[in-house]
C-alpha cells in the first residue's frame, strides 16, 4: 500500500513537471518593443473597441438618415382570392402602397416612386446633424486612441522602471553581501567594532527586503500593462531593453505658445465638441424647417389582373403638407436645442481651459524632468567616484569601514534617482504629446 501511494505521488509530480515545462516551452517569454505594445493596445484595448463600435453605429445612422433625402423606389406584389372587396397595404416597404382588391380575388402589383422636392431645409439639416454626429464620434475615437497610447507608454515604461530598479537592487544586494562578508572577517580580526558588523548585517537585510519588494512591484506592473493592452490571459511578452533618453526633445525647440496653439487645433476631444455644436445647430435648423411646407413628388404604376378582365394604370403628382398646430411640440424642441447649445458651448470653453492647463503642466514637467535627469546622472557619477575614493582610503588604512557602507548607500540611492528621472522624462514626454493631441505609432 505504501509503495502504491509513493508511486502515485511520483506520477503526479512527473505530470505536473511535464505540464509546467510544456507551458513554458509552448509560451516562451518574448521581448515586446514599445511599438509592438502600442499596436496590440490599439487593436485590443476595450475602450477603443467600444468607440469603434459607436463610430460604426453613427456611420450607419448617417447612411439611414441620408436615404430620406434620396429618391425612394418600391415594388409591391400580391395575390388574393375571396368574395369581398378589401384594401391592402405594405407597411414594411417604404413608400407604402395601397391597393383595393375586387371580389373573386385578383393578383398584380405596383411600382411607386417618391422624391422630396422641398422641405424648408428640414431634411437637409437632419442629414447635416447626422453627419456632424459621425464626425464627432470619429474625433472621440481619436481621443480614445490618444488615451490608450499614453496609458500604454506609461505602463510600458513603468515595467522598465521596475526592471531597472530590480537590477539596481540586485547590484546593491551583491555589494551588501560582500560588505557583510568583509565585515565578519574584519570583526574576527579585531579591526572593526561589533557595531559595524551589526550595521553591515542590517544593510544586507534591508537590501534583501528591497529586492523582494521591487520584484513584487514588477509583477504588478506587468499585469497592469497586460490590462492596458487588452490581454485577458497571462501576458507572456515582456518589455525589452531598458529606460533611455534617446528620444529627448531639444528644450530649445519647445515654445509653450506654439504648443498651446497646436493643441487648440488638434485635440480630438475639442474637435468632437465643435462637431457636437454643429450637430445641435443643424437640429435647431431642421426643427425650424419643419414649419415650412413639405413637398414630395409622387408617381405610381398599378397592374391588377382578375377574371374576366384586367386593369393597368398610373398616376403622377405632387404631395404637399404643412403642420398648422402641434400643441407646442416643435416650440419645445427648439427650446431644448437652444439649451443643449448653451451647455455644449460652456463645455467647450471649460475644455479649452483644461487643455491650456494640461499643456502647461506637460511643458513644465518635461523641462523639469530634463534638468532632474541631468542632475541625477551627475549625482551617480559623483557617488561612483566617492565610493572609489573611500575604498582606496579604507584599504590604505586611512578610512573607516562605516564610510564604505555610507558610500555604497549613497551610490544605490543615486542610481535609483537616475532610473526614476529617466522614467519621469519619458512619461512627461508622452503626457505632453497627449496634451497636444499628438501621438501615433512611429
């Protein structure tokens, strides 16, 4: 019995190991460039999929609305029998056809042609309103794409930030282990007091805890990147390379006034509101146009057959109608449109103020990030040189071991600051491009 249980455990362990190996082998980790990440996000992110669906819906509504201003042609057919006269219609087809059948049944059909001649601008503005709604939704899709580009860039750089921190943490852990090893030797040889040994041990423990913390943060940022990309499964592709400042824009080429002007002309959310205002203007005009006569051309050809005779004929004419009293319905619609117009104009003004603030924030954050990166790199250079000098002093017997520990801490802190400065620079650049209404997969 014991041998059987042991055999089962061996089999289970073997199956588990094979499954894990197969999964890793079949889904190896792949490097993912920022361009590839953006392409995936623009294709799979749910926010973009939603806006694409809304644009398709708005395009369909525009085509449907536009058809009302086009000639309408319909063909009707029927076959009836019975002993009484009846009137039939075709409500499903537009324009509807009305035919009176005779006793003893008959069969036949008709062709109907209808075309609007004059509607006082009603149909024209209805079509324009639908067109501007489509334009507005198109700009909303562009705005969603810009948001996803920024969020993807930020999430991608966040993973690179944590990878850089983890690399720095592991280098620091390596130095901490070596310092602890040396401090134990020095303590046994009586060269340093017990306090220095405790300090070295504490620094090692701190480095180990920092590495674990950053590793967990890295896995969390990888999940966040996967969500931004629209990946519902485990993301097996990870960002490649490391944070760099190769795409730094020359600070001399950035003029806040020019950026504000560019953003005012290119922000898709602002353009969407402008089209929304045009849409309401057209709705307002269409309501006014409904007060005018609605004139349509109408033509119909009938072909009816029964026993013993048959009937064929046609009629051509103009149909005109005008509404004399509607109980205030159109007056209420006009008032509603005027209210919507005031609301959208207020929203546009508020958005322009936000754009001004966002561009200004992105501009000064980017300028600050450039300076902070320069300062951080200088600090790293100084910290490395300081550690080199301290080590020389200690090895020559002119320094103390505590100075070495402090210099290593200072170098690690400076390296963390440099990585953070690189991240801030890249994200501030992406934010500034978003605030300007600019951002494409290069």
